[in-house]
């Protein structure tokens, strides 16, 4: 029987990507919440600044 | 690919080890050009991993009540030392009002009179599954 080779592909490495969830907010001097939001991130995202 | 719960915990705890004893969260403008705000994290910053999940210690509240500069926040970063340069982060997140960034914040403009808070954060090392498809 011929020797078979296997390749560990992208799907396998994806099993180790981190998942991050959280929350942050910005409150103005009068105590009003200017911005409150969720943090949701996976470590394979490589987006550059969008601004 | 699937990994054991023990390995999940080792990998997750390694993040906390890398963050270290004197860690900070910092909010920056684009390109990490200007530090807008910062706050010291607890020691250790995260609790011990459980099933690959570490949770940031947010008691007392992690906040900056006197931001160093005013500007548009585009980066949220975790640093392993208060002396680190802007590029020496352990974790870095993108902040933007639109699109699908790590942090979607409708108003991401910080004033020096604002209070900026990091109210929760968990990091998960997924268990994965064996894939035969």
C-alpha cells in the first residue's frame, strides 16, 4: 500500500482562534452615556483602520 | 481539530501570564498615534481559566476619568506593562462606528472631560471539533 500524506489545513488551525467578548462605554461630564457597545472579536480578523 | 479542556486552560492562562502583573488598557487614535485614555488592570488581570475561558477582573471599575487627550478612538489595547510603547500590546482591537470592527461604537469620540470604561472582557480558547468534511 502506498504511503499516504495528510495536510493540516486552515480548518484545523481555525480551532485555535481566540474569541473575545466584552463591553466598554464612554460617559460625558454630565453622566450621560455617549457610547456603550459590545466588543466581539476573533483573532483571524485583520481589517485595517476604516477611518 | 479538537483540543482537550486542559490544553484550552493552558493556552488561555498563558494570555493572562503574558499580560502580567502591571497591565493597562489603553484607548488610541488611528495608527496608535495618540493615547487618549488608559486604566490600570488588576493583578492578575484575568481570573484562572475555566474550560478555556478567562474573564477580566473589573472590580474595582476599570476606567479613566481624566483622559489624556481628546480624539477619535480607533484602537482598544491591552498592555503587559505600564511602560510599554504603543506597539507593544498583547491584545489589540479595532473601534469604529460602522462596518464590522471588533468594537462597533456609534460615538467613539473621546473628550478630556469624559469617563472611559472597560466594563467586561472574556477571552475564549475554543475547544474545536474534529472535522471530516
